[in-house]
């Protein structure tokens, strides 16, 4: 009986000589990889100048292009925006019919044209110059009209297109995309854009879940299991079972966290203390507990728990060493951070 349609296995990969399609794909990938690698040797002070123009931008970055280059411009604008530099894509043809109204004082323009002679982009140059907007050109022709008008020119020329007719933009668009990524990532570092900044801009989906902060998931207030150094064993046990987190923090007279007691600590205490009922939290606790800050990312809490083989972390607030909350591995699982 044949397998159900969804369960059918893909055909086995035949070994031996590559097919014509595989050989062609290898050729394309080799050409595009070479085009990207060649960009690295061209990076110089012009790249730094472009970064500085973007870093000092008081407005937004307007990325403009046409055709396949326009699609690459959309990705460059999206990468900049997601890493802390407000940017948008401007369709160069639509700009001539009113969309050029997006240009504002303080903006920086990034224009992508392989030839540097794209009519729709060239028609924007007088307006860009009249508004005194810095212009960064990504082009394969460094003596083109666009290049001569630009404040900074970044060379994205390629030795050949992967298209066998040399007509369809392939290696050239790949190179431009890679250089756009290089700009966005280098700018991210120059602006000091960190993981917590990234979290603010990516609240949704799997990435957003990974970048939630500890303070968004931790238990606080009455849900926080805490006892004092002198709390009797019975009351300590009630605190652990009542708060249902398998742990309690231990505070000194000033309210600072000085220890924790877990289910494992209770089992070990049974082995070494003859009369457990006469003991206090100070006799059972593990000193110098591992902690985390409320502003830390939930993903950092997961990494710390995994490294230390523990299931909960007390969260310290202000003043120093005073617990503000507790986060448990179950909280991270429910939030789908793990």
C-alpha cells in the first residue's frame, strides 16, 4: 500500500556525475561569491565616509533605485531600519509624480544604479542638490553621472553577471545587497546599537520572544518566595511549597539576598542535619546565589540557567542585592523563549 501523499519520501539523490542544472547552479554561485568577495578589497576611506554620513543623519535615510536594483534598495532600507537607522525605499519613477515629497532637510540619500545613468534617478539629482541632502551612490560605474554628483561613491561593479547572456542583473544585485548589509552592520556597531535596542524594534514573532526582558516575565510582589536568615525550617518549607517555584530566597536583616534554598538543598539538609525541625533557613541555604538583572534579556537568563544547570534566578533591583523578582525556567518555556 503506498504511503499517504504527505509522508512520501523525496526521491533519493543520485550519485555520480552532476546534472547540467547542478553544473549551471555551481557556476552561478561561484560567480556571485566572487563578486561579493571582490568588494572587500575595494573598501577604503570612502566606506568610512559613507558610514559617517549615515551616523550623523538627523532625519531618515532614503534609499532609491529602479527595477531589480529597487528591490535591493527595499532590503537595504529594511536592514537599516531594523538596526536603529530610520530608512525608507523611494521608487525613483514614482518620485517624479509626487513621492519626492518624502525628502526632508536632514535626510541622507542612498541611490543604487549599476550603470549610474538610470534616467529616473538622474531626474532626482537637481532636487537632492537643491535641498543639500548628502548623496551616497552605489554604482558599478565610478565615472557615471550619478557618481559625479554623489558625495560618496561606493563601487559595486562586478567582473561579470551570472546570467549567461550578461543581461539579467544577478551578480551585480547580489554585490549591492551584500554591500548594503555591510553598511547596516558596520553602522550598527558605530552607533552602539545593542541587543536591548534590537529588542525594542523586534517585539513580534520568534525574534521578539527571544528578546523579551527578564522584567517582562519575572514573578514579583506576593508571588516572590522569600524568608529571613532566622526563619524556622517549617516556615521555610511552607514558603517553598506555597509559592510553588521550588525555591526561596533568604534575606539578611537589611533585606539583601544572601542565599537560596531549593528542593535539592532540602534533600541535602536531610542527610547532614539530625534534627531538621530545629534548624533555620541560615542552616540550609546555599550562599552567594546566582542572579540576573531585570533589564537583561530573557535569552540571557536561559543561557545562564543552562550553563549553571539551574531552573530559577532571582532578579536584583535597587538598592543593591535586594530582590525585585524571580524568573523560573517554566516562565521562559511558557513565553516560548526556550
